[in-house]
């Protein structure tokens, strides 16, 4: 590669400075660009650009044939309603939409339940990794009423501290501020 670049530079030197035309410079630049492309193909391979993966639901693991069929029925009903807008087609479209959503939810829940059962059959290092990351078993959150949700939110937003924790936190704050001032004074 370097010999080829040197030979291109020698050709330019032979013509003399100020004698270069736009075409000769473009020709040299194109040749150097081709050299870099060819060497990059040799080094990295010629896979080309990677395609962007599609994140549609139909490409999910849990999207099975039943989901596909109900989606097809829903699309037909929606197209029928878009051509002829009447009450019968609208009701058929809504019914198909509900069936599609219910089928997707059922398939997803079935997949989640099967993955929970598979957790016990995983190797110990995988279970340990999942335990460290906090994803040991994917359990669904319990359904809470509005009062329970409000009570949990109020508890999370509360800044109430018991007496013992208040003393512990205040002591820790004083110790850390003292340490910070000492370090700032020592290294300043």
C-alpha cells in the first residue's frame, strides 16, 4: 500500500509543482481512496452495513401464531372499516381489536410464566448473575386499588424520620463535612 502511495506521489513530483491539473489531482485522490477502501475490506471484511433490527411486537419471542392470526383479523376489520364507515364495521373492528390485545396479553403472560419456571433449571452461574442484577424471577406486580396506590405514593414522598435515624444521619453529616473541610484545607 505504501509503495503504491509513494509511486503516486512520485508521479505528481515528475510533473513539477504548479503543473498539476484538477483532473490529475482528482485521479490521485480517487486512487488513494480506493487503496484505503481495499485495505479496510481486507482487514475488517466486507459485511457491509448492519441493518437496524426491527422492534415491532411481531418480532418478539412471545409473539406466536395465534397473535399473528388475530392481528391479521384485526387488520382486515380495520381496512374494511376504512373503506365503508358504518356502525357494523366499526363494531367488528373494535371486537377484533379487543381480541388481538387479549391474545397478545395472554401470549406474553404465558411466556413470562414459562420463563419463571425455567429459572430453576438454569445453571448456577446464570442464576447468580441474575440475582446480582436483580432479575431472578420476573413476577408481575400485584393489582392495587386506588387507595393503596395513594398510600404507597404518600409513604414514598414522605420525609418523616424516626428519632434514632435522625441522630445517626446528623452525626454522619457532621463527620463527612468535617472530613471534607479537612481534605480541602490539607490539599489547598
